[in-house]
């Protein structure tokens, strides 16, 4: 990234301090290198806890920090060509409609300040934190040596387009408008999100408002609140989260509360007289947890404790159960007694308070690769290992389906592993959740398992910093995912079709209780429209199979496949998030006459949070997941 024009000339003309050359790895994970161009890292800085003036620095001191926050579209020279004229117009519009991120907000995200001892790890970790902000398109943080005892640091960022009118549609036998929203994700340059939206996708019809800020009252606390109406009632959610700050933060805290009245949608086989069955339900969830990390980056131990509350009820069963024909969720019919009785194994009241304990080991580092999920942008890829365990035990007098007062233990296990080579990257994850009654008899129940592995290969990739380095033209992506439920007592169902399954089928097709899917893609970078967007092509194929799994209306599907192609667009150029426009067809008789059209984001992605969206509907409340995410 070019040196910003607003940086003083003395800093601009001084040589950069070379950035850390590599990330060293151990068998159990990744350990970050601790040397940079002859400037040693102090022991206390290695622990990421040095404050200015605590001790004399073994190396240079950070003299000044210069923040250069660029607008969305870079200036385009006026060459008289049509594309450049369009780019200049886009830059002019963006400069007037978009308020740049405030320099103070960017400074507050840094892990160092003027007067601190120079630590190359904190420099790169700060850049990664900035790149993780939803309103920042790209960020580079680098030191410039001005003397033997002093460096200046340049923070070079570029904003994303954050004022969005988002209109989405699906074409599945007919065109359906599914999403309309107006959102400002960086209100007045403060990082605050304010938006209104209407989501109408099958059983879901949410009309709501959302407010979110990453710097509540000037702290690192993230605040979020929202609410609105559904097809059957109301919803509300709020949360306060103090996350672990990068790999150096020692403390984290989360509190959340949510309430939702809605329908749980069951898909039914194609030969049925209707397309869906809707079960009305009400869910209240709340949790809070405090967590602590011990150790150094690359070798961290995590512990935490908290309490949670969950109340799930089905007051309108069986009279409120409805059936839908032809996707017309606005005009449902009352289900007959036989159809409602099929859902009975999943209609179980659950009301319980729990005491939660969490522990884990984190040996994670990060490497930067270009053009994996994005077209030309850099992406921070986790490497190493992580293992987390959460155990929750009920408190007081819990209420279950038959008003029994037995207690239960509920656990969640999450495992992650990642590695990189010269031209490849692999990430894999496994998450299992289950409950076991204590005193009520029976074995494990409500078992939800999810597993996934993503392998990326960029043939001909050259190392960063080499003369031949650049964006690889091809990225081959192989994704393997599996998800399923066993002995579920609450609403649960998957489908083999959809973005998380075999993409030649609708997300309503082929209801199952368990599935395994393999997805293969070739992502090709076509080029850049100067000043506007990057564009690429993708060719893909999916193969998968599903099994009944004991869920209502589920069936064994046998092997299913699909092929497709699409465009990938990153707007503006260099953006990390990619929009896809795909066409896919099932591999069956008449497949080319059953094209599925989809506009969305990459289905196979290291950027996407791990976890199946359909399985997520049936998860229990967990503060540990909110604190730790999936990594």
C-alpha cells in the first residue's frame, strides 16, 4: 500500500522497518516470531502488557502515530477513458455521501500508543483488528525508523461503503423479494450501525430496527439492541460484549437477552399435498459470562464462568400448527390432527437456569494470504489448534415436557485446526452439543454435531514480498461439511438443498436429519474495472447425501449432485467481502430446466462463521459462543 500523502515528509522518506518475516509454528500450534530487523521485543511486550514508562526499552520507542484513513474509492487519474471517467464519478459521489471513519476511533483500536516500546507483534495484531472491523475495507500498520532510538508508526486504512440499500430476491419457480433494508454501518464515522429492514423469507417475516456500536461510551464494549415484529408476534434482543482484544486481551465479558415469537418451519417431501408445516413457538434466552485468558499469544489457556436462562414454550400447539401450499406463507391452513401429531416428539417445554463453566486451550496464530475468499484483498487466516469445552448444570427446579424436576448436564465441545503451506491453506472445525438427564433416566439427548474442513490451493502462488508476488489467477477450493441431530427433543430439521448443501436444489428441498456435502470450486480472477470493482468467475460442483435421522418429514435422499457457474464481484476494488451471482442445476433428468438462481456471499468460505444456519435454530443459549465465536 502506498505511503499516505498526509504523512509528514520526514516519515514518508524514511526507510520502513521490515515487517516480521514469518510465523513460526510448533506441532501443537502457531507461535509468533519475535524479531524485526534488529529491533528486539521486550519480554513484557511479548506478554502484551507493557505500559509506557514501566521499564526502559531494549529497542526503539514509538515517537508518533500517524493515521491516514482513506475514503472508499481511491482517486482515479483523468485519462479521458470511459472507465476512468466512471471511476472518477464514483470517487466524487463517495466523497460526498460517505463520512470517513474518525481517526480517534482508529487510534482507540490500536494496541500501542506514543511512548510505548516498539513491538512488531502489536503492530501486526493491531492491523488484523482493524481489518476485522465491518466498516474497514483494508488496513496496513507499519513502522518507519527515524533514528536508532525512535520509530514512527503509520496507520493506513480504507473505508468500506457503509450506506446501503440492500434488496435481495430469490428465483425458485417464481421471483420472490426476500430482503429490503436501509442501513448505515458507520454513522458519522463512529462505527455505529443504524438500520431498518424487512426480511420475508418463507415462514420468516421480520420488520425491525437495529442499533449497534463497537465503542459503547468510548470503551471497547460492543453494544447492540434491536426489535420488531414477526409473523406471529414480536422479537427483541440486546447484548453487551467486551471481547478478548485480539490475541493479547486477558479479559472478556458478555451479557445478552433475546425474546422471539415465531414459527419453526418444517419442509416436507415433494410428493406431499403441501410444502411446509409451521410450528408456533416462543423462546426467551439470556446469559452472562466472565472469561480470563492466561499465557502468551500462541499459547493461551482460557477459563470462564457464568449463568444462563432458557424458556422455550409451545402455547399454541396443536391448534396453532399450520400447513402452507406453494410457498404462500401469508395464507396458511390449519393442520389436521395427524399432521400436528407428527411434530409431537419436538413439542417439549423447556425452562431452566444453568450455571456454566468454560475452559480451553488456544494455540492460534495468523498468516495473511491474498485472494482466498476475496478476489484481490488480503485475508487473515488462523493457523494452529484450539480446543474448548463448556459444561452447564441446571439450577433450581427446571421444567421439562412432563413437568419432571430432574436436572441435566449440558455440554459443548469445539475443536479447531488450521495449517498453511507455500500455496495451500486448510482450516477444519468440529462442534458437538449434547445434554444428559441426571435422575430422570435415559442417555444423551439433543445431540447436535457439526464438522467442516476447507482446503484452498493456489497453483503458482509466489511468496509475499517476492518479485513475482501478486494475486493468483486461480484458487481451487474444496469444502467438506457434515451436520446432524440425534435424539432431539426440540424443533430440528435440515435440508440437503440450499447454499449449505447441494446448491442445485432449493433450500426447501430434501428434508433430512443428517447430511454430508462435498463442494468443489475453481475461482478465477478476471480483472478490475478501474475505480469500481473487481470481477471474477467461479465454476463449482456439489455432491451430497442426507438421512432421515428421526426428524419429522425427513427421508433418506441417496446421492445428489449439482453443477453451476457464477460471477464474483468485490466492490470497491480490493474489498474483502465478495458478492456472488450463481446459476446451478441438479444432476438429474431435466436438470438444465431446473436452474437455481442465487445472489449472496461465498458459501464455502474461511471468512464465514462456522456453523450451519439451519442447525443454529436449535442450539441452546451459550455465552461461551458469544465470547469466543467459533475460533
